């Protein structure tokens, strides 16, 4: 059987456009000789539709889009795709419907102008960035599609992961949805996925699918969504495995692609495709570029604006924006005050020249002086400055935030924030200042990774000034200021954060692991104290399994203390 893998970049909520694109690719697949075509999980709605699923008008659009696919898909092609299931079987929605209490995340198979099979997702993830249990009712059995004398098991994303998770000591669900797949005597397993990118996850994903193919003793085709939707980035990399669990085909990462694979060729000694493994820096950088590109495009925005301080964070953010959108759609703002070094302005100018972006220099020191003349006596009259007082320092950052937003408003542009994950974790950022904007590009990228990515950007030619990479990081809000005055060294800080955020370690475990107790206590205290800032931050692109945004759900006001 010739199977087409349709790796698409749907836009959440753009049902008509998603359906049109799927139909176009289905017809192309049929023209290329495909007998079966597979698209990704919820390709009709885009993933994740979230509270759109509570809107009756949206559910009616989805039902209409699914009916259009039934009417317009090539009748000789069996098309399997992800959509919503409303009731069993689907019913017509009325104007009074706001949502359905039996909404399903379904895989639907169409052939000959009619629905021939429907599988409902059984394992509904409800952790980190996922909240499917909020919206969907789980299925109760594994669906087998019979097509051209072949028995084909249908599964949706997390269903394929549960068995592998159980073997690795993870129990998130009461039962494995595919525990009986071997007894079903199937000839093929199809898995429809919307599995977001995180560092190193693609290797784990391959292990999961290989494990399932071996359990089923049948070839497996896994089709994953590609593209960015809000904070989530999907890398695609759809795959085909033979019955022995060997990967026989992998589609490109971070690109839309349709590939027809002849399952009869899976026993050949040579792999159909074996793309070289990209360096981790390349994968992470491509993910961030795609995240910015799709966020801007899908929000209907033309250009972006950001502050350029001459430092490494804003330089890397600018490089990502240029590679995502083109230099002509990126505006940089240099906003010096009396505390800004000459080197910072020089480095910002050099960066703009090397990247080809426009740079505007806005001297904000007169504004800062005006604030000082009014605020300083008023503040001193209210209370004496406490140790480590930053009230006047932060005024500079807030003037910069206001200036960036003024340009964003005038130009109809999106303001990008440039803070990295290490800073965001420690609250080393200013509310309504450098945190002001519409997208936080690096908020899930630690300072250690910022340096690695900057070197990657410069791999063939210097695009980020070397001085921006080598000079000590500084907010330049007071004379002689460097980040080390306020934070542990970044290599140590990032090691602590990795063990806290990804390993779930507390004070005792961190100290027992050889980390300095004073630094551990300091980091845990700052992480707790800055929660209110993160709650007000711009949406941030997620590239790890331990982000501090959508997947981080700590209370702001709580009494737990672990920084002893």
C-alpha cells in the first residue's frame, strides 16, 4: 500500500483555510499514487484550540469543515485526519449549542465520500502545556479500519505513548489504550499527533513509536503537526517504522511536507530516508525562528520592534527575528541613558549593520532626568531608600518599555521582549519595562544556551558582534553594574535551575548534590519571590519541558518555603 504522510502547518481556528489546505494536499497525494493519506491530530482545528472548544459557532464551523472534506476529498483515496467528534455519531449543532459535553479528539477515516471509521483519543493529557481533560471525553476502545484487505489500527497521539511510559515507570493513566494492539492482528498502525517540540524530545518520540510498532508487530506511520501556535512550536518530523521498530522514513523538521511511502518497500535493506542528525543548537534555533515567524504571521502582524542594548540577549533576539521575517521587517531601538557605555551603543550599531536592520537611537536621558526631578524628592519624603533600592534604576527600564511600545503602536508592529529564562526565573527583569511586549522570544532559553546560540549564529560569519558575546552582561542601570552583582554566575545558576525546574529538586537534594547552599537558598528565594512578574509577562516560546509560562502553574501567594 502506498501511504501519504501529510505534514501540515494549520492555524488554530482557521477551519476553512485548514480544510482547503488539507484537500489540496490530499488531491496531490492521490495524483502521486497514494491509496491512503494521513494528516495530523486536530488538523481541522489546529492544535491547541483551547476555549474555542466552548464556542458553538466554532464547533459548527468544524462540523461544516468535516462535511466539506467528506464531499470534496478524492473518493479513491482513504483520508485519515484529526477533527472533533461531537456526540456519537456527530450531530448537527444548533444555534443554542455553546459546547458539547461529549466532545471528542477524533481520528476520522473517509473513503468513497463517506466516513468509514472513527477513533476517539483515549489518553487525554492534562499536565504541563496540555489540558485536554478540560474539554474532551475519552474514547473507550481501539478502532480498526479495514481498507483494501488491510487491518489498520487508528490512534491519536498520547494513546501511543502510554505503553512506553509505563515501561519507564511513568503512570499517568489508569490503563494503556493500546495494551491489546498485538491481539488485534493489524497490518498497520496509524498515529495522528500534535506533539510540541522540546529539546531532545524527537529522540524520545522515535523510541515511543518504535516500541509501539514492535508491540503491534506491524508497520507504523506517525504524522505530526508542524508550525507555531501561540507558545507551542511543532517540529513535524513525521515517521514511518517497520514491524521490527526500525525507522524507515523521516520527514523534514520544521517544514510542511507531503511524502508518499510504499509500505511494501519497508523490508528493503536500505532506509528510505535517513536524514543526518542536526546539532542541538541548530534545532533549537530553527524552532525559535519558526515560533517567531508563525506567531507574527498568524496574528496578522507585519513587523516587529525591539530594544537593542548592545548585549547578547537583544542581539540574539534580533538575529532570530531577521531570520524569521527578513531584515526589512525588524526595527531596533537603542535607548541610552547616562549609565550606558559607549561600547553598548557601538555594539548596537554594529549589530544593526551586520543584520541589515534599521536602528533608531532615542536618547531617553532627558526623560529620566525629568522623572528624577519629580520622583526623587517625593520618594525620599515617603521613606528612606532601603538597602538595594532599585526604584530609580527601574524607571530607566520602564521608559525604555514605554518607548518601544510607542513605536510598536505607531508602526502597528509587535514588540519583542529579550529577557532570557535565567533572568525571568530570578525576576531579574522590570515589570512594565523590559518585560513590556507581545512575545518573549528567549523566555525558555537559559543564559548558557543564549551563548551557545549566539556562537551558532556566528558559525559561518560574524553576525552578532563579538563584543556582545565576550563582555560581562550588564543591565547598565547604575555605574559599573554587572549581572554578577545581583545573581550567581550564570553557569552555576543554570545548573541549579535545571535541577529545580526539570528535575523537581528541592533545597536538600540540591545541596546533597554538591551545589553551594548559599547559592541554592538565594536562587530558590528569588524564584519564589518573582512569581508575580512571570504572571504578567508576555507569552513566551516554549522549547523545553520545563518552561516558566504556560506549563508553569505556581501560585503567586503561598506559604511554602524551601530556601532554608
